[in-house]
């Protein structure tokens, strides 16, 4: 039977409905790698400011009876990614299930925007058991409603909690010094961060087949160092042999992606939503889309006209990429306009707004 595992999880959860809700108990649903955890960390920190709460983590890839009981007795439940068993969990009315979602804004189509009818029905069941979906802007409400199969009245454009990171008191100079020391590079050089996304079409995943590093370094190496951050799935498709490919820094294992965004001067990406977060920082972005037609026709597609909307030049080969960076072919007005479509507010107060909402008007207070 399809979704059997999810149904079993739901059935186990429902056994614990006999226990009362603890109004101070909060559970975060994560996987054992704790991926996409950023939003949850900021929500936890904000709750810590409001009093004494009990925090629990429900690891969705580990079966634990204690975790199921904690989940069933929690007042506040947060997700940062999909968790299909929620479709079969009968939450008490006092519990508040909030989907924070890990990606900012709307860019590539996902979820119900690209799935078949069976999966859309599953998403609808999940959304029926979800009280709120937090987004970064009212402008993207219709996209998220379709992607999650959720009614618009449950969507709250309160911001991206982990974006509060950029408003903390960071010493960017020290962060860059530490980065340069770790990778033994010249700190006087600017950092170009290249963060390509994963393609379903395997032949396009080896970025070195399309980026000529020797040409890149010859043209830009005096001013810039290239830092490559690969999607985990891409690792199988490329060779990290620096001597044969040309000089670059592989920072794919660098713990904090947000720290990398802070210290980088330019972002090269393609179809990754990382560009939305980088755009917040008002720094240049180049879109290196060597497989554009294939991606547009065979992959997920976008919520808007890619070429007209993305906040930076769209290039298709190494020569165009080099020219865009060398000539500083960037449009600050277009960048600013794009950010305004993705965020209602950029002020470091997103976590506060979410917790305020849940504790007050959204809190189902008696």
C-alpha cells in the first residue's frame, strides 16, 4: 500500500492523543542530519526570550515512542520541510502546527505546482492538518497556496526567520580572515561564490564541463578567488582535481552557508533559490545557465519569466560569464525591485513576528 510508512507513523501518533497538551511544550520536526534547521533555531531562540519552554526534536527518520508522545502533547509544532505522516496525524485542537519552509521567496516551481494528482491529494491532507504556513511576502501567496495545496487564509507573510541572521552584529572582516586562513588564500582578493543547483539531467551536473577555470582565473584571478559550493547530489558528477581543472576553493563542506553569503562579493548561480537570500544583501548575482533550454523544458520550470525577472545578467558560457563580472554588468535597480517582490519586510524581526503571532492572535488562546 502506498504511503504505508506514513500511515503507520500517523497511527502511532494517534495512540498518544489520550495524554493532555502541555502548553509549554514545543516540538521541531527535523531529520537526523538536521538539514534545513536554520529557521527552527531562530524560532527556538525567540521562544527562549518569552519564558520557560520545553523543546523537543522529532527526528522523522528515527522511530521513537518518546518522540511520538512529545509530538502528540506539544502545544507548538514546527516543520521546515515536508513530512507526509502529518496527513494521517489527528492533532488536538489545542496544538498549533506551523510550516516555516526552508526556502525564501518563490522561484522554481515545487510541490503541488509540479506534482501529479495523487501527490497533490497527499499535500492537501497535510495542509488540512497544518494551521499556518509562514512565507516572506504577500506577493508569493498564490504560488505557495498551489505548491502546498493550502488555503490562502492559512498563509502568513511574516518573514524568513533565519534571515534575522544578517541583522546580527557580525564582524565580516574576521569571518573572512578565518575563511581565508582555513583555505590558505589571499584575503585581499574578493570572493566569488559559485553555487550551482542539482539537475535531474545528469550530464549537466559536472560544472567543470561548462566552466573553463583556466580562462576564468586568467581573466579574473588577480582580483577574485572562486569558491565553489556544490549541492550535495552534485558531488557524484564532478572531479575535485584542482591541478587538472584550475584553481578554486571547494567550500561545499563549509558549515554556515549564510556566513559564506556575508563574506562573498559576487554570487554565480543558476536556478538555486540561494539567489533570493543573496539578493537581500544587495550584492551582484550572475546567472550561469549553460543548460537553460533543457532546464526550462525538462525540469520544474519557474513561477515567473526567468530571463526578465532574475536580478542579474543571464549568461550561457564561460566567456559571457567572465565578461559580465569583469564589466560589472549589474543592475542595482532591478536587484532592488526583485527583492521587493520576495520580501515584505527585511528588518531582522521575522522570528519575533512569527512568535508574537502564535502567542497572540494566531495562538488559539482560550
